[in-house]
C-alpha cells in the first residue's frame, strides 16, 4: 500500500522499505526509503486522520501558507540559516501537495530532515531552551502572516468552553457506562471549571491578539541539530491555524515540564519542574518578548493552567466516549492520561508565584536588551 501511495509523488528511485515512525496519537506516519542510483533518500509519509481533521484540505493549505510565508521572511532577512531549515512538502505528479487514495484518505510526503534528531522527553535545561526558542522563532516568523489565508483545521480546537460542553454531553450520553468509574475525576474537572472564564472573556472581547500558532508544541515537534543541539526545524504543522500564544506556550509547559510520561500510572511522580519551566520561558521570550503584548506575557502562566486543564477534559471526555479520538494501548489509557494532567495542574498551582516571577524576570531582561 505505502509503495503505491509514494509512487504518486514526484520522487525518484526504487522503493526500499517503509516502517512506522514516531509515536503520535493521531496520524499514521511512515519513514520511507528510496534508492536512487545507490543513494538512499528518506521521506516521511503521513496520512491525515479524517476523524480528527474533517477537512484535510485545510490542513494542507495552512501548512503550505505557513511554509511559504516563513521561506519568504528568511529570504528577506538575509540571516545565516545554515543551522535552520524548513519542512519541504513534495508535490504529487498532478502538482498537488497531497494524494487522495481510494478511501478518500489524504496523504502527504515530506523530505526527511538529515543531521537532526528528536527527543520524546525533556531531560535537560538545554533541550527545553532550544525547543522553546525554535517554537518562539517559528511564531515570530509568522507574526505578520495574513491571518485571512488560514482557517481552523479543527474548529474550536482550544475553545475551552466548547470542550466543557462536549464533556458534559459525553457524561449525559455515557455510551459504554464508564461514568460511574470516573466520578472522582469528574468532580475535579468541575472544581476547576472557573479556569475557562478568563480565557473566554479575553478572546470574546478581542483583548488577546489572534496570531498564527502551532498548537502542538511538544518537544518532538522540533528537530534538533546533531551538530549544535539547537532547534533546527519545527515540524508537524497539521494544527497550524489562528489562535493565541497562550495555547502554544501552555502546551510546551504541559508536555515538557513533567519528569514522567503523560501516561505514567503513578500520578504521584508528576510534578512541574521549575528549572525546565525557566528554560522554556528563557528560550521563548528571547524570540518573542519584543513582539508580544504585555497582556500576552502576563498571562503565560495562566495559559499553562488552561491548556493542562483542557487536556485533562479532553482525555476524560474521550475515555467516557470509549476512546474514539486518541490512540490507546489498553482500556484505561485515557483515564491514566487524565490523572497525570490533573496532577500537573495541581503542581503548577502550587508553584504559581515562582513561575510568575520567572516570566517577569525574562520579559524585562529581553525587552531591556
């Protein structure tokens, strides 16, 4: 199947093999190797999940628009970009950036980035700093992009009010009888509902600038240079769309600061590592302190709380609905994920003052410099 799909793209060489790549929850991804006159070339082939992305064409269009804008900005800036690169989408033989198979599934092919690596888990200050700086730079390069060229690839993706409505609906429907198993978790979600009030007000009153954001700022979505360990390229642009930087920064905190995986069964091991948080703030604000508004900067910690809470809501909603959205490995997988998010949220709340002080420190330093 993969061989046939790849044959529809403008690539050269004999098909060698294809193997699953990465550990994402959403899309099917393969590392494809072709042999062209004895030289192996690698590509990443991805199928866009139609359940998650109802209109895959929007995903492609947003990605293309973002890459074209960044490429133009880099060309105009005359920067030394030897250590930086961009994702390179491969066209099909009919000059599209996607191939549609007999099942109406959308496939994209991108050049595999050489001399770079990804990490699944943040272990050091340097890793967190380099990833945050890369995401900040990505955001900065898109700061003046025409927002009208971008559409929501997932409507209401970070609409917490909408997520809570879906959560309530799932409880009422209770399709497979799981509600009774998660009464404690439901109570905790209800306890933190007020987190949605402020973000709803800020957005509905147009107080927060709507920018082009990545919306999936895990460290494994940054390719790090094998030579320098710097962030070389931001990847996985499926969720690039209009949003607020609070979401992007918040998701970095959510995915990078805990010392354990998000499906760690022992939630007592979950904590928000303050040194990793400081690395994220330092890297992110080195790129963005001069362009973000004071309101955005002053609400970065709040954004972390919102995103962690939102993810707890999403995991628990999916668990109640019998795991229809996220890939799971066992029946309680989404419930375990819910519990780790709740533990992380509590840890963030306990360290709120120190986190706010760190943001204040680096925002003043960068603006002064």
